C-alpha cells in the first residue's frame, strides 16, 4: 500500500502546486489515446466504479472527461500513436490471443481513489500473478510491435476522470479523493481482454472494440 500512498502524495502535490495537465481530443499521430490492449470490469465492480465516476463529476466541474460505464477499463498495454484506422489490429489480436491461451480470468483488487496531475483513478492490486503473466506474454508475442510502450507498466488502475480543461478546484479534488483513499471498490474478475481504439465523443472518450479473447 505504500506505493499507492506515495502515488497519492505526488498527485496531491502536483494539483496543489498548479502542475495539473489536461487532455485534448486526439489527432492523427498523437502520442496519447492510440490503440491499446485493455481489460474491462463487469458486474457489481463496474457498477461501483460508474457510481464513483458520477460522484466525481460535480467535484471536478464542467469540461472534464468523466468516464461512463462503457469507458471504464484497465490498460494492459498501449500499442501505437492515435490513428483513425488501426491497420495492425489483427496482428495485435493474434498476439493477445496467443498470450491469453490457458490463462484464467485476471483478478484485481480495486481499492483507493487517488488524484494525479491528469485526473482521478482507482488503484488496482493484482490478486495473483495472472495479470503480470499476461502482460509479459503479450509483450513477447508482439515482438518488435511492442516498442511503442517502451517502459514496463508496473502500476495498475482504472481511471474515472481525465482532466480536459484547466483544473479550477484542486483543493476540493484533493480533499474528495483523500476521503476515499481507503475505499474498497471490490475484487474485479476480468474475463475478457480486448484490443480497442478510442474515439472522442465530444464530452469524453469511448472504447471501440476491435479484437478480443476470453480468459478462462
């Protein structure tokens, strides 16, 4: 949990010191919001995440991307810059299917709400080694195509808000998240991994599924 508390402290400092960043609708070639491999929560955990996002909306104020049920996800790996046409979708899908072969559903304990300089998220802690195994297998199956995400992803989370305008009330955001730093959302059992692209709706982002595989 200390890793989470360090993350919270860094996010709190960034917001209170005026170092918040915000997203803009992606354009061709942008480094953010390109195709990705994701896992999406379901059932009661998804219900609670959606409730949290809706509760966060009035706190962050107008102009930000408050994610609805269809947008909530955990990112396994970012794959490429933003493109309207994902030409390698079938290659990505084949690599994901090979990586997932024989694996059970991914289980992630979702607990704790944190603000960071780009938004608000719920922290995830893998319940076993399945998520990391899938991550490593997927990178191996991608081969040279894994180069876009050049770092090793070692924190897991579900974003509930992305800032999409200057942050008007950082103190309120920090306080709201601080009150929920120990909030348990639940144990998410993630039964499907997908290759998705992101589309701006005018008020936020939605996920467009391209390829997918069932776990378990």
